[in-house]
C-alpha cells in the first residue's frame, strides 16, 4: 500500500508515499523495508539518516527505540545496531572496522551531550573535509552490541522528558544517535567512512491539547520553533526558487544539513495519528512528508585512496606531464622554424591535441595497473552518486562501487530498467497529483482568504464588543459613584435645611424674649461688676458692707411682685369680710333679706372661687420658683465645676511657678514662697471643709423643702377636689342657705390654714434663699481674695517671666480653644465625607471581591503551575544526580576505556579488547550472544520509565 486517503474538509484527497504501514504492521516489517537499504549504503561508505516526524504521542520513540527487551517490539535503533555488527562479522577478513558512537540532544535550542551532560551548550562547526559537526561532542569507540546498548542506556537516562495531557512521557528534546563506521582494506590500504544518523524528533505540540504550562510551555515553544525551521528548509529545498536555504535558523537543521539536500541517503518516517481528534496535525504531517519526498540529495562515498592507488595516480600524472612536455617542445621547435622564415615539411608538423596526428595521447598503460573496481569507485566518487530522500523507507537506486560479474551486472541493469520504468510511471502520476493538488490548493487558498477575512471581521467585532463592555462597566461604576455623591448632597441639603429652621426658630425666640434677656443680662452684669472690684486694702468692715450690698442686689431679684401681694391682700380681705358677716349677721326674717343674703352668699362663693384660682396661680408660680431653683442649682454646679477647674489650673500653674522660683530664685523669695504655700494650703483646707459643710447643709435644706413642696401640692390637690365638690352641691346650698354657714366656716378655716402655710413656706424659702445667697457671696468674696492674694504674690515676686508665661499660657489656651472649634467643625465635615466614602468603599469592595475571585482563579492556576514546576524540578534533580553519577570512578573508567579504538576484523576476528575491559568475543561469541541479550541485561529502558 503506497497511498493513504484522508477524509477531511480542509484537504480531502490522497497522499502517496513509498510505503504505508498501518497499526497492525510489526516492527520487523518496518525495519526490513526502511533500514536494510540504508545500512547497506552506510557499509559502502555513504552517509545515512533515518528520522521520525510527527505530532506528540504519535509513536516516534516507539518506532525508533521501542521495547529493547522484546524481540518483537524493539524498534529501528536496536535492530540497526544488531544488523551493523552482524554485517561486520559477516564481512571479509581483509577488512578492518572501527565503530564510534555519539549521542546528543537539542534541548531549548542548546546542543547537549547525553554521554557527558556537563557539556550542555556545544557549538556547531563546519569544515571542508569533515562537513558539519558538533565541536566537543564525546565520541566513544564500541566493539559490541552490548557496548552500544550501554551508550543508549546512559544517554536515555539523561534525556529530558515530561508528562503532558497527550503523552505520559513526552520527549522534550530532539535526540540524535550517530554511528560512524570506518572500514579499511588491509590489502590496498583504502579507507571508507559511513555515518548513520538516527534521529528521534520531539513531537509538534498544540498547547490547547497538551495543557503545557510553565517550563513545559517554554519547551513546547522551542520544539515548535525548531520544527517550523525544519519545515522552512524543506519548503526552500522543494520550491526550486530559493537561492538561500535557512539551515542556520535552528540547531536541528544545522546539524542535519547534510541529511537535507546534501551528502546523505535520508529516510523519513511519517508518524500520523488516525484519530479525527488530531485531524489538523495529521494533515500537516502528511503535507510535510509530501514536500520532503521531493528533495534530491547528492550522496557520495566517503573514501580515501590507498597508497598503491596514490602511487598509480602519481605515475599516471607523471607520464601525462612527460607527454605534455614533449608536445610543448615540438611546438616550440616548429614555431622557431616558422619564425626564421623557413618552412617545415607537412610530414614533420606536430599533430595538434584532439587531431588526427601529432603527439599521441598519454598512455593508458599505467592506469591499467589499477584494479578495475577501484577505477569504478574513482569514477563514482568523482562524478558523485545522485539520490533522493526516500520517505517511509523507500529504497534509492545507486551504482554499485564494487566490481560485478556479468550475470550480476545483467540483473542489476534489468532491475535498474524496471525501477526507471516505475519511476517514470510514478513521476507521471505525481504530475497528475500535483496538478490536482495545485487546484485544491488554489481553492483552499481562496477559502482560507475568505475565512481569514471573516476571522478579521470577527476579531474586530470582538474587540469592539470588549471595548463596549469595558465602557459599560466604567459607566456603571461612574453612575454608582454619582448616585452615592447625589445621596450625600441630598443629606447635606437636609442638614442645611434643618440648621436653617433651627436658626429661624432661635431668631424668633430672641426677638420675642429680648426684653427679659436684656434685663437678665443687665442684672448679671451689675452683679458681676459689683462682685469684681475688691480693693486690696479692704478691711473687715468693708468686706461686711460689700457682702450686704451683694446680698441686697441678689435678694432684689427674688422679692414677691406687686401682683402676688395684691392678690394676697384681696384674699385676706375676703376672709375678714366672711368673719365680719359671721359675727354681725343675724338670721334674716324677711324674704327679701333672705334673697339679698343669698345673693351675697353667691358673690362670696364666687369670690372664694376666684381666690382659689389665685391660689392655683400661686401654686403654679411656686412650681416656676422651683424650676428657677433647679436652674440656680445647675448654675451653682456649673460655677462649682468651673471654680474647681480654675482652682486646679491655678494650683498647677502656681506649683510650676513656685517650683521654678524655688529652684532659681534667691533664698528670701524661696522662704516667702514656702510661707505663702503653707498659708494657702491651710486656707484651701479650711475653705474645702467649709464648702463641704455648706454643701451638705444646702442638700439637707433642699431635701426638706422638696418634702414641704410635695406636701403642699398634695393639700392643694385636696382643696381643689373639695372646691369642685362644693360647686357640684351649689343648688342644694341655694335651697338651704341657712345651712351653709358651716361650709363657709369650714372654707374659711381651710383658707386661713392655707394662708398660714403659704406664709410659712414663703418665709422658709426666703430664709433659705438668703442663706444660699450669703454662701454664694462668701464664696465669690473668697475667690476674689484668693485672686488678690495670687496677684499680690505675683507682684511681690515681681516675676515678669511668670507673667509672660501666664499670658503665653492664656494665649495658648485661646489658640487651643480655636483649634478645638476648628477640629470640631472638621470632625463634622469628616464625618459627612466618611459617610460618602463608606458608601463608595462598599461599591469598591464589591468590585474588589469580584477581582479577588478572579485572583483566586489565577492563584489556583499558579498553584498548579507551581506543582508542575516542582515536579519538573524534582525530575531535573534526579537527572542531575544521574549526571553526577557519570562522574563517579566507574563512569570515568568507562569513558576512558571508550576512547580507546576497538578495531574489528571482518569474519568475526576481534583485534582489540572490548569496551568493558574483557577480551573481545569472536563472531560466534558475539552473534551467538545476541539472541540472549535480554537474559543478560537488565531492563534499562523499563527502569528508566519507572524513574
């Protein structure tokens, strides 16, 4: 089967190759078709390359290496190694072979020696006689299959592998195993060298399928880049128009330069996946194979002439040189004759080269001494053997470099003619396929252009949509901020309206109560003005007069008004009239007198009711007085608190001042300060005790007055209820006017009792008020005296610095008060701004929460990447330990012994010890031990996979 059909929408059609192997084909079938011809060419001195290309997970490593412990599943590399040594041992005993082996990988575009992992960035050089090679690459001599397996084991243990979603052990580098086979003819000394490149390419990866992240993603980028460079080189080699081939774009293409259009016979193995999931990758791989199939290489034998061949060639060149000298001498003599004017007979003319006469051509006698097969080899090496890349193991025709018998020559010519006919047919079919492919490519190009245009339009629409979404989110966020700001402005407006309403209310209150307020202010000012001046030379008499004056001013504010006195007098007159009527009135006998008396009684009851109203008014005024008393109490408490605060400040300031003066002043001043301090402390103690006693007395009197007020209120309520009852029984009283005398007397007694109680309460209140005023006046006088003493002390000390400090402290206090007010205003403003900021903060917190969720997703991805990185780091650590193991004495001894040449004689005769230090086995020993390799070696590949 040479064609494969792909059912795809992108590229429906067939792909033609030299051979197609399905998944049922065995490893031996693949080897027999693809590798036998390559081994024969390498043994004849040609360069050969076999490499596998395909996507990750398609089976490249299985094809190239396989399971080396299984005779059925081992891949091309172990079979090639066994075949090479089998052919060496089957060769003639006149040939001596040496086999060198090197193993490298291209990881992250760095050439790394797998046999000496310390060299991880080797340079690539090129020379005329050596071609392209890696400088510093370790090459070891091997003398048996086991030694090559040991090289493979050490190299495979140092390779870079990682797990992806498509391959549990994905190769992260391109590995290249190079076998250099040199054969020397011991009879004539000729030497031929063939190189075999076994390449296991890393798979092309699609990140969306493999799930590569972190270091694995970087490796995938480098792998895809090198494979893209390989594809570009093949495109340039096949289009026939490119003057420059970009071999230097990648380390892979640079090393494989001779294998791609150069001196090599190349076999390309395409590994394609039959799954529809990998449709795009499979089509790309098949197209790569189709392009590579058309590359034409120029392979030639890498041969060196033997000493005998060099001698024969020298002899031939000498004979040709002698003939040429004779020819030149004859021509010169004839020219001299002609120049002298003479004539040369025509029979003596020198025959020109290429003519019918003259100097004969150089004799072929010396060349006949060379072997005929060597002449054939020289012609083939001089002209160069044309070839082409043979994908999928296609056998390329070549001219044999050995001398053939007549029967073999006829068979060879017949086979060559058949192959030529087949080649012509294939070329015709290829032309047809190319025409169909061109049409399909044109159609595909149009479809791709239309798809690209639609993709561009879609991308533009997506960009516009994403921009619109961003703008929408931005507008929504700005709208939310604006709503918050609007709410804040509304709240501020409401507060301003409330403040305006309160100011209006205060203005109305001020306008309505300006008179009393001014009077109170005037009285307060007068009392303050009267209390403030206190002469420094006041005597006890002056102090008593000042006390009486201040008491008179304070008591003037609490004297009962004329209205109350007038009502009280009216009430007393009514009671006196009732008493007079009781004493002087006789029982009436005339009906008119009775009616008149009844009318008077009604008037008296009316007046009594009015007097009760007056009593109620007095009770209400008593309540007002009680509220005023409470106000005075509060004012007293405020004054006491202020006094205590000022006293504390004064004491602190005085202590500081006294401390400074005591520390820095003269002794006299210090003594005076101590005396003043002692007197002031005693005075303060006395004042404190007196004040405590007065406060206790005032509290006791207040409790007594409160009890009396509650009792009077209770009696007043009882009197009101009795008055209401009397009003309800008025008709009965009218019918029995005579019987009302007892009621009048009872009412009289009650009113008299109430008046007495009212007088008693008034006297007690006035007495209590007078006592309190006296105490307040005494406290004010004491405060003035204390201030005067303080001023006297200051004047006595004459300390301007202290006065300056006092003024400085007062200014600081005023500044602190202003600062406090500013801070209060700022605090209110900050509170309002804080409310707005809190709402904005809530909106931003919501956005932050969404961003945090996104951040958590990203963090989870980072965690997964970190885990993969740690796993890769652990794998690299293991590989580093393995590389360090190469530096052990055993490894070093193996490397040293591997650098010693191990010539192998054809026919199975070993001429040197093997690489392990033991004697080399003969042909029977080596070949006989080959089938039992699996029983003698541990499963190094399986153990590597387990690691």
